[in-house]
C-alpha cells in the first residue's frame, strides 16, 4: 500500500505544472553546495519534514545539496507527532526550532519550495520558487502527508540529478564518481 501511495504522490508532484521552477544542478557552482529552502506557514511540520527528508536522500546519494526549513509565521516548537515520526524513521530533529523566513534566506538559496504560502520576491530575489500546494496535512494523517512529501522530495532530487548528469559531491574526484556508477566498467576507458 505504501508504494501505491508513493506512486500516486509522484503523479501529483506537479513538476510540469504552472508553478514549476527551473531546477538547479546539485553540483552547485564549483565547490558550492546547492541550498534549497522549504517554506510553510509555521516552519514546523511540512517544511521541516521536507528538509529532513531532502537532506537524508541527498546525503545517501552523495550530492552537494542541502535544505533548510522556514516559516512565514513560525511556531515556537516542532510538534511531538513530527519529532516522534521522524525519529522513528531514524531522523532525529534534536532540539530544532522553527525559524522565520527572512531576506537573508535568499542570499544562498538556489530554490525555494513553498507549501500553501507565498515566498516574498524580496526574499527569493527573483529566483525560482516551486509551489507544493495542497499537500495532505501531516497533523491529520502523518503517513499520507509524509508519503506525499517524501515522494515529492525524491522526485525533486531525481530532477536535480537529471539536470546535471555528472553530479559529484564536493571533493569527490572523477574516479570515485565512476566507481559509484553501477554501469562503470573499470577495464574500459
């Protein structure tokens, strides 16, 4: 059932929708790390979950891409349901607290992803903003919200990798990138 939910969620990602934004390469510029900022109203549920899941998948794939979470009207804490749900998946948010969205977030961000809120032009600095409106409420159904967010995060990372077929994490040389490639034949050059 979980895979059916994930497949349905992938179909709903809206990657080709009117709200789509150009996707940056996860290679960054030179040795820079691509920064994605997830934004929701309170910065405590959807954007927090998306950032944690994004960072996990990016790290597992060895990408030089990281995400942060922001709120337009931040709560003071991350709800217990979200903390415990992520902890059960092996992603402890520790003592993280929601952070408000501000102009400084646009300095290094290469992409903003918003959940049912607007990212002010003064913050995005005219950069790409992708909208993931209508994502199921995590607080009403943790699994439905989590599965949709996870599918969208995975699709976003897949798209970022396709945008740069020679993705390498910082400091990773060509040899180690080839060694990770399952189609690489070390006997052929």
